[in-house]
């Protein structure tokens, strides 16, 4: 999808129409070969750029934007592209894929404890941010109210992908990661509605009617998303597909159909696709690692293509006059609007000030604001090109400032010092065949599972550690095998005891061998439930003394996150 869009820019240059023919000649095989070469080279450069950005601490979106700018009319490629309409359509398509991938990776156990606070931050918080930012743009920069409101709405949407690309090596409390992730999935919907409303011709009257329309669209989108997700997950569980490769395709098709149904039903398609994907992602579907990897790959392609296209749309030599206004508006957004929205939204939930401070600074802007800035351009709003330029500069500059400083701020606030267990990687075999689950685990450096014997894990009957990989060598563990940092484990659990086995692993990862006596539930801030420490899961099951039952080894689930509970599926 992305490559096709990018390549069209290269070869869709104006041509003189032939006599009696008003359309351009069709794409030839020769042009197709060129197109594939250009797309593959752009993807390879973007993939290599991820490595560079990971070492520098900068979100990769800036690198992708840079690729587009270099290819553009002011860069080396000299490609002239000014189609805001195409950018908007392709950006929407990419955003659907990105939200689907994000929803599939969102774990209900992490989001559930912060669902209320994240929802308030994504709605009331957005309203506060829009109002404060618009006031700053109007009174400090001199923009008229319609332009100021559009900018305020456009830049009020956060990008979790940008946040976590910077914080991927720093463990954070589950409440912080869950809130940021849920907020980024929820706030796209109201922001899109506001931008479309402000960009519509004519004055915006009767604010209470606008609020009612937003509430109705969100309700329709939520209902459609949940319904499609539940029906789709039920169908995939009860219908055996002939090939494992069909499951990822089916999951993505279901998620995208939720967007289409929600949008056609005059609801929020973005909220629908995110909720449907979250339902599917927590349904323990067959061949989940393959599905997760497929979705993640599509998400990367969508991000790369979208940012390259946005980089092509911008005209660097026109940005000079808009740098100072962008810096002023960004300063208001970063230092006043975002912190005020976080304080107003999260204080009633008694969120500690350290976490509020980090979430105030972690409101990185990414793909969505620049895409939404094309809406007024398509609708012909006065000054829409200036709005786009201001948003572009704001996103680039403040991402450069906030991105590298987020790890430092997390450490300063002592939110990133405590080691957490790595995510659980779980593969579910088709339920109609084995009715079992294979858990792949790794014990992190600071996990309390280090030094615990297999027999001390006390996994429930029906689960067992079947293999340990240590320093590149694999072996079948004994009940007396002592777990070490860096060990990789394979744990097999039957369907009925899967939850209890994961809960027990989280408990041991957080509380060590005495977890059941200390009453540790394996999570801080609402991750795991005490299910792992209940009587049924705290005593060794039959065969607990045999090596096959080494189930306790699963406890190595060092892979279990001490902060936010274990995550199923492959970690990003």
C-alpha cells in the first residue's frame, strides 16, 4: 500500500495528453520495475534508519520524515508533490493499520485498571488541551479563532508509538504505560471529529450540539468495534482454517472491517478499529505469534509510507516564516496545555505527581497531527497551508526535544529504576486440536525468579516447564534445577490452567519463592491478580517432583512483567 503510493509520486508527473485522450497512459511493466526498485530502496533505508534512531534515542518517525523531505522538490529527488487529498486518504488508510496493530498489542490486564483515567484524559483532557492551545495560538501568534481551534485540535492527539520507541529500554509502572497506550488509542477519535467540525465551512455554533455529536459518534464506534471484535474472535476460535497463514489475514480483515462499518454507520471508525483489535488481541487466538508479527510488519510499512508521503508534501523553503509561531504554540502546548490536561484528568484518580509529570512530558506528537493537518487543506480553509507548516515544524522540533529527554526524566522521577520482567511470549496451538498453550519465557537481569528452583514455582497441575535454554544450550529441567538470569524457558499449560499458570509466574517473578506466603500478586498498579497465589496454584500438582512437571520452571517466566502483568503474544 505504502510503496504504491510512494512510487506513484515518482512516475505520475504531468504529461501532455494525447490527441483525443485526456488521461495518462497506463502503468507499463517497465514503470512497474522502476516502482518496485524505488519502493524497496526506500524501505531498506527506513529499516536501516531504525537502528540509527534506536541508538540515538530519537523516534524513527523523524527519520522517515527526513527521507520524504530528501526525496521532495527541495531535496535530492526533486519530486514535486502537492496533493493534500491523496495524502489525507493514504494517511487515513495507514492510521487504520497502525491503530489495528496497536490494539492487537494492547493487553486488557494492563489497560483495565486505568481505563477510566485514560478515557477521561482522552476526552476531557483533549478538550482542555484544545482550549488552552487555541487561546495561545490566537493571542500570542495572532491567528484567527478558526485557525487557532484547528491547530489546537490537531496537536492534541498523542502518539504512543513515538513514546514507546524512546522508552523501550526503560521499564515503567503499569499505570503509566497502560494510561499512555490507552489514551493514544482513544483520543484519535474525538480529535478527528473536532478537526473535521472546525474545518467545515461556516461558523461553529451551538457547542452543546457538537459535544452531543461527538458523544454519539464515539458511542456508535465503540459499539461497532466491540461487536465486530467479539463476533470475529468467536468465529476464529470455532472455525479451523486450513493454513496457519490465513489467521493473520483474517484478523486484520476483521479489524479493518470494524473501521469501515463504524465509519459508514456515522460513528468513529478509528475507535471501532482500535477496540475491535483490542478484543481480538486478548482472545488467545490460534497462531497468535504469527498474527502479531504480521500485524507489526504492516504497522511498520504503514508508518514508513505515511511519513515519507508527509515529508514529500511539505515544502521546506516555505517553512521559514512559520518556525517562530510553531515554537510559541508548541511551548504553550508542552508547558501549559498538556500538563494542565493531565492534572485536571488524573488528579481525581489519585495518580502520583511523579507519574503525572512523566505523562505530561510524554505527550509526543507523531503521525496523527500531520495527517489531520491535511483536512483543512482539502476543505479549502483559509490559511490551511500555514496550519500544515506550523504543525509540521511543531512535531519535528518538540519530538527532537522531548524524545531524548524522556529516559532521563523517567530516571530522575525514579520511575524507571526498578527492573521488570520481560513480556511473556505465548503461542496458542489450534484449540480444536491440542487445547493447550506454549509459553516462551526469558528471565530478565533483575527478576526475583533468579535463584528459585523449579519445584518452588508451584505451578498448577496441568502445566510444566519442558525445556530450559541456558547460554545457548538446551536441557530438560529437574525439580531441583535453579533458575538463573537470562534463562529461556518453554512452559506447556493446558487450556483450563493457563491463567493460573501465568498468574503464578507473575507472582514468583515479583515476590520470589515466598510469593504465596507474602501474598504477592505479581504486579504493581494493577497487573496480575492473586490467582497465582491461590491454594490451587500454590501447591505442587501431581508429578511436581518429576522433571516433566518441571512446570515450576515456567516460573522463569521471568518473562512476566513485575510492573504490568504478563503480556501474551510476542513483545515488540
